[in-house]
């Protein structure tokens, strides 16, 4: 073995020992696996924590205490779980933490660990052996907000080669706990679209995923006012900056019949409010488990009648029966009915989680364009 | 106020109260700010944790105990700090956690919170008022590894408009604690390039940031063998899949004089090993705080002499004096000198952190093409 190779191997071994920096506080027991997902779809979560008195798994399915073995390894097993992607944290003596052994982390306003329980065959949101589009992390100058901002933009398979094709565009908005990476990182919007396009169930389209938090988080006690201010600021950013930028820098069709807006939770509220107030711009509108508020007190729903029926190609609402926002979505459905605004309201089982928003997106995209 | 607006405002308020899901274990004191970065560049970290007995700030600058006030709020103030981006975690009774109040999180093999201490004027890695390139999250099929993989690809300002220009390409590799998002998310490679290009200090170029972990993490006790297997697998992925994909799907120049490879830590070892063994493909090679090992026992450094001098346009090494890998980098420098391989070795102050890798990249990019 020559000197070069010897030196590099020594480096390799050193790196192995020391690659966690800053020096990890966690005791160095490197063979802990968490989460462990088994073939029977049970999942075991583990945390080495010698000095704490209680650890609770805080998951979408509820809170479950973990138990400590003789070596101070806390663990709990749940399931079998339905194939899906689940968020969780550990409650360590009252402090919510991510799983330090798990690199699959959800960022945004709340930081959580993620675990995927695979199905027996690839699911509609899995990366299958089909042509794949690309997701661009796109910075753009927002004159409305006076700052450089970020969005994610999905372009479909074949986009680069099809130099003269203009594509329809969906503006897809995230919820208040997420950021503009949420719809691809957790929501798998790109793979959902890839798979639908491959099966000819959806048209090739551009999906623009902006950042819906136009303002910094609210100060203590600043509730409704902040929400309205944020929604108004975001509407300006979307209509005056994002859409013009996309239509300049991407091969986006500018016809209203080829423009959709939809979102989840806060983003659902934004898409309903912006969309219904701007039928001249959006023919396809959706809201998943919608919350939030954009509309100020002077705005109304579009007037019922032929003009609206003609312009509004689709108004698609969905919500889980166990969602804390279910009642309000139901009331909105009833309001639309009483006003004779054509729409669909899809009621499903489930709470306020990504487990519903992925299938909602799958269903919604198939209806477009 | 009409019914619609009333309903939507009710939703807004509910969302405000409940937007953290799954239900946060942290007590609901929503006005805690952490980290708080002040104008004098001191930084205060805070964590509400009534039930734990010790919290330590675990930062790049070292470990510092936090103190608890009467309301169980732990805090510590550090600095003033040099303007830069710093990683940290909280050690909560021996468990390393991210800061639950801070959405700026580093993902990859280690999860850490990040805090940026701004300078008085925008720095070389800040988003300035210049033209910005785009970063594409690009999936590609890797035949070598038999799976779909992800990389990040930076395209410079004007890329879309310049339909016939071919650009030089830098392959930029991450370290073992990161993933393919590291160089943009923490390293700010895109903004560094934007700023240099705007100042005409670097050529417009494509920067390809692959995922350097070609294999799953090592099993317990599997050190050197895993490293070598991973490095070999990654070399195949890079040479046989990534580069051909990039040169098909992007307007990448295929001339070796317009192709560079560089990386940090594990990625530095990879770039030195792959680059020096493939001078037919790379004319520009660099290693920042290099570790790792790609070369198997049969490979050698290129032979000294005119042929190598002509092919190797730049071999650029850098390492911090306080880096745990400094000695090995110094030995590699000496080895290159003893073999008459032309190169540069830049010795700086500092340890094994991004605080060095961002300026190294800034310096290296200016030397290319």
C-alpha cells in the first residue's frame, strides 16, 4: 500500500469517528436504529436518554409513552400502520425534539421527524420507474414585499425538450406549519404528478409552490390582524410578482383556462379567497382542509349565474370528518350551496394531516385542464 | 361583515391556536424567541423545559451551560460573534435536540439548528440585489446504483435566455454529515456564485451537487470497508450516471478544460481521488478540509512531468489549522510536493466547519475556467 492510500485511509477512519460536529451530546452508541420499519409495517422508535425521567412518542396517531431498558434505551413499537408517511416528535421530559437518529426531517415553522411505511408495491406518491420532472428552487425578487423570496417550481417530464410547448400552471399553496418545500418534501407533489402523467391521468403541467408566509410570525396576541395582513401581502406577492415571474421565466400558458390555484389549510383559505375574488385569472380552484382568511370585509363571493358558471370550471373542496376545521369547511360548503355557486365538497375520513392532502392532490390534479 | 368573512375569520383564529400538529409537547408560551440575534451580534438561546435538570448549548464555539429562570426558561447569551452562519443543538439532559423555536434546520445525517449573524452590509454569501440563478432539485435514474437518486443543480443567471451557450461545470461534493442540499442550504453556493458572477469575479457556470452517500450508513463496526465501498459506488454513480445525465439534460460543456471537481471533508477526499485518477475528465480539482478515501490500493497519483502539468490546470487544497484533519491534509500536501505534482495548499485559521468552506468555495470559484 502506498503512502497516499495509507494517508487517505487514515483520514477515512478518523472521519468515521468524528463526522458528527459540533460534538454530539448523545452517547456514542452508534448501532441504534430509529425508526425501524418492519415488513409487517410495525415501527419501533428508539432514543438513548440515560438522564431523563419520561419520553413520549408524539405521533399523528396520538401520544404513546416509551419504556426504558437497562441500558437507558427508550423505545416503543406501534402498528401495523397503513402504508403512508407519518410525522412524529419525541417528548423528552416536556421538550419536543426530533429523532436524532433520523435524517428525514420536516422543516418549516414546526420541525418534526418523518417516517415512511412502504406499501407492498409502489404507491401513487412513490418514485416509480417512470419519467421524472424536475423541481427548481427558484429565487425571485418580490417588489410587493421588497425582498428576494423563494419558491419551488415543478416542471414535467420532457419540459426541456419541448422548447415551444406552453404548459398549464397550478399554484399550489402550503399550510401554516410548512414552507415552500413542504409540497415536494412531505407532500411528494412531484412524484404524484410524475405518476399521473405517466398513466395519462393528468396533463403535463407546471406546479408552482410559493412561500405563503409573506410576513414574519405574529407577535404575542397578534392573531386575526396578522393573518389578514399576511394574506393580503401574500396575495400581492402572488398576483403582482410570482405569476408574472413564472410567465416570464417558464413556458407557462397565460390563459385563465389553463391556470389553477389550490392549497391546504392556511393555503386552502388563501387559494379560495384569491381564486374566488379573481375568476378573471383562475378557472380552477381548490381547497384542502381549508383554514386561514384572505378576504377583507368588502369582498364577496362571485355572483351566482351564467357568467360565474362559465368561468368557474372547477371549485373543489375536501376535508376530513375528524379535522378540527371540518365544521367550518362544511359551513363554507353550505354557504356556496345557498349562493348557488357550483362546487364539489369531498368528505373523507381523517384529521388535519398530510395523509389526506397527498390523496386530495392526486384526485384534484386529474380534474384539471 | 358577511357570513363568508365571518366564517373565514373564525377559521383563521382556530388555525392560529392549533397550527402545530401533532399537538406540541412544549408548553404553550408562544412569545419565546430563540435564537435572538441582536444588533451588537450577541445571540441569546432559549428553551422552555420545566422538568429537565440540565440544558447545554452545544455550538461550534463549544459547549456552554444554560441557566434556568423562575419560569423554567433556560437561556444563555454568547458573543458578540463574527458575522457568519453557525450550527448548534441543545443538550437536554444528555439528548441532543434542535431548537424547537427555530425553523432554520440543517438536514442530512446530522440534524442541527442554524443561526445567521448578519454583517453590517451584505456578505459574499448573502442574497444581494443582483441577478440570481436557479437551483434545481433533479432526480435521475442511477444505473450504477439501481435506483432513482437526487442531486441539486445550480444554473447561473441568464441560463434560460442563452439558449445556445454551453456552460462549464463544477461538481461540488458534500461532507459525510450532509446531503445534496447542504451546499445550497447551508453553504449558500448559489448566492456565492450569483455574487461572484455579478462582480465578474467568476465565470457563469453550472454547479452540480450530487448526493455523496451512495450506500446506506455503515453497520456497527463497518468502518474502512464501508467507506471504500461507498466511495467506489459513488465514483460509478458520478462518472457513469450523473455526468452523462447532466450533459444530456443541461447545456453543459463536455470539454475536460471546462469541468471541475471539488468537495469538503468526505467530499474533498472523493474529489481528490476521483479527480486525480481521471485527469482525462477533470482539469480543475480541489479539496476543502479533505477526508474520506476513494482510491483503492492499485491506484496512484498521476505521474509527475509535462503531461500532468499540462492537464492539471489547478489542484487547490485548503484546511484549517485547528481542524482534526489538518495533519493528514498537511501530509497530503507534502506528498504532492515530494512527487512534484503542482498544487496549492491554503492554510487558514479554523476548525472543521462551514465557516471555512463558504470562503474556500468563494476563493476556488474565482480560479476556474
